[in-house]
């Protein structure tokens, strides 16, 4: 599983940098010890598999340690962006019913136990917790946008998360990757960028500012080998094309929105033909992505880039009133696996 793969790299390269943030770096061994200390504290509070632990934090080193600590404790993490409107935060906390809240804000009005997310407050513990988790236990709960009503929490199991990460690790990278987190952890688009460096022995670069500032910084960092973005992010690139400096970028994954061939063509021209551009599709309920397509400027002449075929161990069916449609007949996409 993801945590075990991270711990393996911790044993092999404890002094290698795993997180770089604005004011310093954290190495594999240090991050693992701090995550262990947090996990043991959660366990002491009675946290167990399938309990939820809310994480009220932005894209910071402490947040990454918090997620690892929650997973090591056996619980599921519930990411909440502090910039989220108060009403949405209250709904998520009431609905998810977390057993503990990790936060920088120590004055929250709640009866739920709070744990500080300040890096200096996190102790260190060398011992990895040995929690008996199963593949059907929950890894995280991410809430939908709520555009059609109240946001609903999508509970993703550890087995499904590991299945997706195994595919992504084999398909999107050949070795340890270096990437930048662009999107909020409250969106499952971030799952790929968050976990792939951790399970591959790579590095996660945390840039400051808003999404556009982080995007600008990412495309000026020549260490980056892998990125995952939305088409909206890519459209921003057109405004500062001269600032792109990612000679080591190998893979760009696009998801979350319709990917037009116009945007794909401009992006390929900007980054060069050596960068492989994937269009990944999948509702939050199917664990990040369930199908994948590699863009080709020679083959893709329509208005939109296709969503491709199902990834390993997934099945896609086009149905009309639960009957399989013939080729070319429109229907409803049903996903299994």
C-alpha cells in the first residue's frame, strides 16, 4: 500500500529530500518520524480504521505529514481548505463527523479534539505503527463541489487508491519523479501529484501563493519531471510562454475538465514533442481516474481530446436503459471495476 511504499523509501534513502517548501527542506527519515509521532498521538485518542480525521490546512509541509500520519494511524483523512466558505466547512465537519481535527487554528469552536499542525509542535517517533488495515478500509473522504445540491463526501478505499497509484506509477513515470502541487488537496486531482513522489522515492515541491503563482513557479523550475493540471491551468500558460523552463518535464497529465484539441496543440508546441500529454478522465467516485488517453497532434483533429480506454482492471460500458449501445449510438457511460 501507499504508506508501506513510502516507508520503504524511508529505509533506503532516509537523508534524501522528500519535501521542499519556501523556508526549508524535509528528508524522508524526518518526515516519516514526524508522521509516526502524529499517528501514535491519534491512536492514543482512540482513532482506528475507518474513523475520519479532518485536516484543516493548505498546501504546506505540515499538511503532507498530517496526511501520512492519518493513514499510518489507520484512519481516513478529510482535507478541508481553510479558504473554503464557513458554511461549507460546517457542513463537511457535521457530515464527516471526524474523530479528530488537525489544524493551525487552535481556537476553533468545536467539541472535537484538536491537534496542532505546526511543524515545530510535531515530535518524532522512529517506530512505524503496525495498524491492521484492510483494502476496503477508507483512505480519504473528498467532498464534491455541490453544484447540484449539498456537497457529498466520496469515501475512497485504500484498495482503490493503491490500484490507481499502481497504474499511475507504471504508466506516468519511469523512476522517482519531482513535481509541484498546484490544486487544493480538497480536489482529488491533487491525489496523483501528492502520492506519486512519495511512493516512488521522488520529491514534492511546495510553492507559495495562489494557484496561478504556484503554476508560474512550477514552470520555472527545471527540476520538475511530472505535472498534473486542468485545462484551465494550461490556458494560463499562454500569457507567460516566455517563462517556461522545464527541460526535464516528461509527463503532463490533464484532467478535471474538457480538454480541447486547441489547448492540447498549443501546450504541446510550448513544451515540446518530448513531453507526453495524457488526458485522464474519472469521476471522484471512481478514484481519480478510470481511463486514459495519450494526445497525438497527428491523430487528434476533432474539437476535444478523447478520454481513451479504461485503465487496468476497470471496465467502461455505454448503455441505454441498461442495454449495451451499438458503436456510434449515444448512451450513458457506466464504470465498473
